[in-house]
C-alpha cells in the first residue's frame, strides 16, 4: 500500500494543531481572534512552523465545565482562563519553553491575561498520526 522508503522531513517545520478551551462569554469574538492570532505568530516563531499553515479550534464551556485546578501551586483562576491543547510532531524542550514563555508574555501585554489563567499541554505524535485529506497519511506517502 505505502512505500517503505525513508522520508526525511525536518520535524520542526510543521504546524501543530492548537485546540483552545475557553469559558463561554469570558472573551469577545474579537478578543478570541486576537488570542488565536497571537498563538499562530508564536507558533511560527517558537516552532519555525511554515507561514500559511494554520490549524486551530475553539471550544466554549460553562465556567463549571472547564475545570482547571491549581495542581497544589496555591493560586486561583478566573473565567478568563485558557486551556490550550497542542498536538504536534516532536519538538525540543527549548522550543516548548520558548512557546510557553512567548505566548504568555504577549497575552499578558496585549490582553492583560493573569499568568495563572494560562495552561498549555503538548502531546507529541508522529508521521502516521496525521491525515490532512483523502484518507492518506501525507507525511508517509511523501505528499508533504
């Protein structure tokens, strides 16, 4: 079915999937757009992702349904909390830390976000875990 040839792709040049989880009505539509734009720009910078690739979703929850405890760190979160799930091909620890720090710094500067209100998790996956269309794993077939 698929060729067994090895295909070498510089992993850091691929755009991850960003899934934003927000409390309903905590942010206006223009603010949500700005959050997504900031995340996109930071993804380009921190992950060296290609300009023009953009995969983002937003889900809204009642405040009681988006539970983000402090994990024993001793702080409270507000309804402005953002839970960002990132699915990505492998990244270095330095790239991840750069993303966390840049994203928070810009959100604080432009949106006034409390640093306790941002939680990011990254799940790494590989070439076989992505199909962009047509039921094919394009990283394996050589289309990407």
